[in-house]
């Protein structure tokens, strides 16, 4: 006789996640970037747009959604993040904060970073062991390396002997 246990995770809805972003500028070596527009898309629907005045952005996320958070400023290359609040683990913390620093850089003619339109600079999802959202650091490292490579290619093109 076989006994099959089926465990279904209860949908967790009573948690609060504060998304806390510091927006900086690459050219000023991490100085805060004021007057930035942030677009929040929840489950593929644009739900909010906010203009920051002080290089800081806080926003409450709810569980069981996929968020795309895009940072944009005229004259700069836009970047976006994906935050998956789906499938919270049973040990999820009822209140948590997801912190990030987003550095925008000025648009330069010839700099090929079109991949940033379709690929996020970072992805966060629940860490089942810690019971909270965590960034995929390896993914972000790969994306930063791509940006550095694109910048070096532009530099090589413009400053060849």
C-alpha cells in the first residue's frame, strides 16, 4: 500500500515587504541622483509611477506578485529590477525590507546596452532558508560585467591608436 502526502503551501497574504532603493549616479561615484522617475509594474500591468526628489525610493510590495521596477531619468540609461513575491515560504518574516542601490549612468552615443531594455539588472525572490526576499547576486554580477564590457568596447572604438 502506498501513502501519498500532498502538501500545498498556504497562500501567505499577511506580510509586508518594503522595497527600499537608493538611486545613485555612476559618474559622480555614487552620489545620489535626484528627480528620477520610477515605474512600477505588477503582474505585467503598470500600476504606479513616482518621481523621486531625493535619490531615495520606498514602496510597499504585497505577496504573490511579480514586480518590475524601472528607474529612468532623461539623458541616462534606464535600468529595471524584477522582484518575485510569489510562493512565500512557510517561515516567511511578517515584515521585511528589500534594499538595493541602483546606479544609473549617462547615455553615450555608440554605447550598446540595448539588452538592459529586456533584461533586468537584478532579480530578487524568496530564499526558502532565510524566509525573506534575497537578490540573486550572481545574476547581478553577470549583468554588471556585461555593462563594463560594453563600456570597454565603446572606449576601444573611440580611442584606438
